[in-house]
C-alpha cells in the first residue's frame, strides 16, 4: 500500500511540476498560484509560526529555482526535448528519494519532513563542494548512497 501511495503521489507531483515548469517556460502565470500555495504549505509544515525560518526557506527556494532555470537554459537553450529530458531525470531522482523516505518513515509526517530537510542540506553541501564536476558528484553519491 505504501508503494502504491508513493507512486501515486510521485505521479501527481510529476504532473504538477511538469505543468508548472511548462507554464513558466512559456511565460504563463496561472501556474504560479499553485506553486506559491505548495511553497507556503511546505514552509508552514517545516517552520510553523517561525517567521525568520519561513523567510529563509522561501529565499532558499527562490534561489534554487533561479539556479535551476539558469542551468536548464545553459544546458538546453530552447531545445524542448532537452528540457523534458532534464525534467524527467529530476522527477526520477525525486521519486527514488520519496520511496526511500517512505520506506524509512512510513506515515510519520515529522520523520518525513526531517529526512527531506536533511536531504536538502546534503544536496546544498554537494552543490557547493562539486559545482559542475561530474566526477565529484559520482564520488559524493557513492559516499552518501543509502545502505
């Protein structure tokens, strides 16, 4: 049942992410309301009523989205097939991460939130340490690979 729930959630998130990314790429703004709502829900879940924490999380999210858009533009330009491939790879990594979280935490929301935050911090460290160095990333993934 957990696997089914995880797969369903991943598919729904994939569709939501793809539609938002598609809307952003084409200059439409109707997807931003849904994205803003999801960000606000996540921030509320992680930070509660801590305004400083909430502002820090929102700023981090905006920075990461800017970096992602720049990377996609650098790698793909206007090549829509390339953009779809990058999105697909991202969603695959995200689904694997969510499956590991689901396996470890089950329905424990606090555990899930904690693991997601730890993952975010780990990836921030990797980005800072490795940049675009694929060899460094491969080594990093091997060291951090779940047992």
